[in-house]
């Protein structure tokens, strides 16, 4: 799972979004978002919910929420470890 995919899951956890909306929120090209969504969909983490005009609307699945939570726990511990290490070195 890369940072773009985690960011997509985080945004979709707040509500259904289109590729265009995700691209605008994340600041990443639509092509990159579409490729990441395809990977996430293949893993069962997101699903297509609707087609509005030419925009496909995506939502996060229960499996996607579980994966997001697993990554959250890992990243939270990593950040705590980074803070400990850096603050010991730089007196923060």
C-alpha cells in the first residue's frame, strides 16, 4: 500500500468521491488516481457506486476501512518512534 492509496482510502472514508474530486483533494493527476483506484478495487478496498455523467463515483468497502485502520496503527507507531528518535537527537 503506497501513500497515494492510503490517501485515497482516507478521503473515501469521509464519503463517496469521483476521480476528479480525489485528484483535486490530493493534488495528484487523474491518471494516477485512476490507476490507484483500479488497484484498490482489485483488492476489494473500494467499489464503484454510481456513474454521474462521465464521472465514476467510488466508495470505500468494509475491507478498505479495515486496511486503512491497520495502516493507521502502523503509521502511528512509526511516527511515535520517529518523534522519540529525532527528539532525543535534536532536543525537541
